[in-house]
C-alpha cells in the first residue's frame, strides 16, 4: 500500500494517531525510536541524532558539513525504510524526501497554539508557561528545518493531501479517514513508477552523504540527480581540483555506473558577515 508521511505541530496528539494508524494498517512507524534502533547500522550514535535530528544544518565549516552528512544519513534511514514498503514516516521531512512519488499520502496535524500548550502541559505534567515556551520553540525549529533544508513553507496547506485540526476531530475519525485515503486506487497505480524513482533518490542521497563527508570537496552549492546509475552533479565549487575529487568520490559509491559534471568554479570564499 501507499507510504504515509506525517507532518505535525507539537501538542496536536499526532503521535498517538500515528501509533494507532500503524496498528490498524500493520505498518511500521518510523519515528525517533525506530531511527535510533537502525542508526548503528549507518554509523550514527544517539548523541549524533540529538545534534542533527530535525535541526537546520549549516555548511560553512568542515564540522558543519559533517553534521550535514549525518543529517543526510538520517534521511537514508527513512528512504531505506520507505523502500521496504508499508511504512509511516513520522516527521523529518519525509514527504519532501519522497518528492515526485505518486504513492505517498501526505498528512499534517495542526491545532490552535493555546490548545496545543494546554494539551502538552496536561500530558507531561508541566507548567503551562514552560509548555508555551516548548511549543513555540518546536514550531520555530521544525518550520525552520523544512524551510532551510527543503525550501518549503511548512504551514502551506497545499503541501499536504490530508490536514486535520485535532481540536475538532476525534482520533478515531482521523484514523478512519487516513485508512480510507491510503486505499485510494490512484496511489496503488503509482507504486511501480514510484519504486524506480525511490531507487534514484536513494542513490543520489548516498552520493550526497559521501561528498559532505569529504575534506577534498567544499561545494558552495551542489545538486545531485541519479537516474538508473547515472549521477549528475551540478552547482559550484572553488577549484578544478574539487570537480575532479567530486567525480571520483561519486564514482566510488555503490550503484553508480557513470558520473557527469555540471559543476562550475567560482571564487567565493566564506568569510565574516
């Protein structure tokens, strides 16, 4: 069946809905716990996840680029889970990672700010003022993550197939609605084409992760496209040597059969703002 992605505001109760949905559909819920379970196979630790998970990356220093590489590796965990099928990707820009795939049902949960504060305070037995700070911080962080990394407005309703205001809709109604929507035949019809696209997305992400880890390439801006083993790298680097290094690194990634460069050299150097 279709892949489900979940976008949520803190305090909406989206996690409880997602757990019930996974139970009903017999889907795997790919949440923080699942990411932590799989992380060691990808060379990630809990400490690394705490630093990068759903946080906007930066690319100015070597350490920044390593953090971005870790974040890309987290995305590979989600993509590999999506490849297995029958999954719910909870947060982490899942719908943006699967952009262009026709078998993805994109769901978002929202609620008024004060309602979310009240629900969080009651759930975690914390002071309402603290809950207010946490909800506001979460909104800024998650919205900033999506805007920075995927260049999309997190709150734009056109980015989703289903949007629920959890203040006015019961959990059972939301679950029933999503279960019905995921069985739409149009999602089923798109599975074969989407599987091919997913393979290309995963390969491009693998190349991206290796380039970010490298000390030989300091790309100012880079875009990677993969299609049936052919990888095309475009963007800007700071020398011809970096172009050669980028092509060599990409060619060594498993699954890559050929590499084409659309990279340009520019003289920009990061400095003081």
